[in-house]
C-alpha cells in the first residue's frame, strides 16, 4: 500500500503542468514528415508583431516542448532545426490557468531554404488535463450591454455558475468554496464570504480585465484554494500602441413615474448615470518593456421611493380612533382620560416627523398612515489600473499590476430618516498589487515567483452627532411601543478592514515525455472589524403591571389592546 500511494503521488506530479491562477502555458510536439519526433529543435516564442523572441526552448528527446508561466496573450511560434525548413505558427492564444495544446508541428526536409507560415493554429483537443473550464476574453464582451460594466455580471454567463434564491454559486457549492483571483491574488470579501461571487470590494470593470477563466471541475492543484476557481487577468501592453475612450449615459428623462409615486403625489425618482473612461497600452521598448493604464469614473445620481409610518393629526394629540363592534367609528382621548400630557421625549420625536400622510401603503388608516418621499441613492466611484511587463531577457521576465478603487455609496436601506439624504453611507476604497518574476535558467526548468496583496477597507459612516439615547421601537416582542417610524437614526458606525496577502512559487521541469511540477502557495487574511452598536443607551417603552395609569374594559367602547398601545406611543 505504501508503494502504491507513492506511485500515485508521482503519477499526479509527472502528468500535471505548473499553472498558477494568473498565467497559462503552451505545449506541443515537433515531428518530421514521417511523423517521428524531432529532438533538439529550437522553439522561439514571440509576442504578436515582435521581431525578437521573448522566450526560447528546445524540444525534448520525445520531440515535445512545454513553455510554462506565460501571461494571457496571443503569441507566435517559430520552430527551427538543422536540415529542416523553419515553420512559423501565428496567433496562438494563451488563457489564464490553462495550457494551450498546439497541433503537431511538421518540419519538412530542407531541399531549398524556405519558411512555412501557418497563419493561425487550429485548436486541438485538450489532452493534457481533465479539468472543465471556459474562458471569456475582453474582445468578446467589450461591446455587450453589461450592466454598469461590472465584470462580476459575466460570471453567470458561464456553464455551472447559477443564481437561484440566494447568491451566485458554482455547481451548487457553497460560495465560500470558490476561489476568485486577479493576477493570482484573491480579491474576494474575505470577512463575509456568503456572497463571494456577487460582491467584489474592487468592483472591477470590463476595462480592467483582459480574460476570465471559470474552472468548475477537476481543477489543477496549482490553482490553489477552492473547489472551483475563477481566474481574472489584467490587460497588458503589446508591440502596437492601442487606446480607447468611452462614455455611457442612462437617465430618467423619458421614463415614466411609478404607479405608487403617482398615487402618493410624489415626483418621479431622478436618475442620471454617467460612466466614462479610457485605456491606453503599448510598448515603451518593443519586445522588451510594455505598459497598460486604465481609468474609469462612475457617477450615479438617483433617488428612490421610501415610505415611513406617521401618526394622523388626531393621534399626535393622543386621540385614538377606533371602530366599535357595531361598526361605528369613534374617538377616545387617551391623555385627557388619565389627566396626562405627552412626554417631552416623545413630543420631540413627533415634532421631527412630517404631518403629511400621502400613502396608504403604511399604517392602519385610522391612527397611522404612510409618508412617501424620494431619498437620495447616489454612488461615486473611481477605478485606476496600471500594469508593466518587462522582458529583461529570454530567461527573466518581470510583471507588476497596481489597482486603486474608490467607492462612496448612499445607503437609504439602512437606518431611520425623513431627510432627502440618507444618514448612512459606505465609504470604501481598495489597493491591489500583484508582482511576478519568471526565471528560466535552462530550457527545461521554469520558476515563477508571484506575490501581492488586496487591501480593502469598508466603512459604514453615519452623518450627524450620535444622540444621548435611543427610544427602542421594538423593546419587547409582544408590543410595538412606537406606532410611527422614529426620526432618530439608530444605525451606528461600523465596518472592517480586510487585508489579503498572497505568495506562491511554481516550478516546472520537463524531461522526455514527462513534465514535473511542484510549488508553494500561501494566503494570509487579516481583518480588523469595528462596531459602535451598543455604545448608546437604549430605553424601551412598555406598560408595567405596577403602573398607576391604565384602563379597564368598560372605560370606553374600545379594547384594552388598542388603548394600551396608544398610551405607550403617547
């Protein structure tokens, strides 16, 4: 059994390829006209349009070649061997986290000197692994109507990724079992992983991602953590200078108001979204040094309908309206019956609530009603991306990516308020870095060292000064002390800083027909949450059995439950 286990481990090693999340590879075979392998053939790899090879290797005794740790791009290959005519194969696409298999390259005997050009390699059946994965390129989706240009909206277009009643999942697995990386560094919200595919703190846009690969089954162990993998890569510069600019606008100028707004007499919610930016990339020195930069601005100005519960003018004075058993609408002055006045604390709350009732979507229609208004729901975001690739020599390649993101979001869904601007906002910003060094000391040995971080603070800020105390709207389960929506916001500041650090080293060694891969990966996650909840005293309203105030059945034609609730509210 010990020998069998050792044999199984060795088999896994020699049949796999070193594939980190951010890079891919190329594999192929060079043969002669009879189909026999050609060992020692020189294989040069060029960036499309380049004149100088960026990587060179030679075929093994079995005529095979493996070029590992390649950034996602399109390459050209030129194969040469003494006594044969050279062959050039153009436009070989390399996807992240996968290996591209090139069909066998046949070299003809050199009767006369000539070069055979294959304009584009025909993809072959993937035989190097049994993993199930698909890749989407920037060119495929840059002109599609993707909502807000968010890259996360594209995950659901891939087989195996679905969204039911909850967050998006891969093959029905828990969201925490999916590892999502950008250039090899995890970019998920590693504090709350319950929506790991729907919320990315960096809020990456289409202009920041060149390719995404979704691996749903049998992923290579070198991909790292997670039963499923989603690998994103940032764009790189090429030998040609390219750039683009864009501006998208969406607004409510020709939109109709909603039925509920019209019914309540509330104006049409405002919407004006401007999303603009641009990218430029190219060579600083051809075949050697490349750059890519992208900037995108997101300016959403909008409002949304919010409805609170308020007291009717009579209820604000302590006068309870009810329907007796005979169906007759009656009123009863709760305060006057007990010779009481409204408590100053409750009076202050009432003074801060609107007198207007313009909606029947809230309240009972007798003592309470709805107050509908448009609340601000703006979002301001900036994304900046920069990448540099340096081909120092055919043996050493350096790459680095930096991304900065700022995002400020109104949160009308949190807290209590009657104002046009909600008191709670998200103030998020993030810093991302990924750097790599690819070293090929010999044609058979390749080592890639990669590291980086994703620093993503997230804050729930609250406007205004915290009150000295709160009056709890649900102090007890059996009653609701306040019959109206309190104007005092009870949501207190909270947030967290989530820092993710990554380090990995991947080694690939080729000998004969075997490719041996091994390496090391580690990930450190440091979170610093804070929450001001519970720092402000909270007072709950209720009716005590020892209170000298109260009513008995027969004091009026109303039920005690109605009177008790009104007494607590007033």
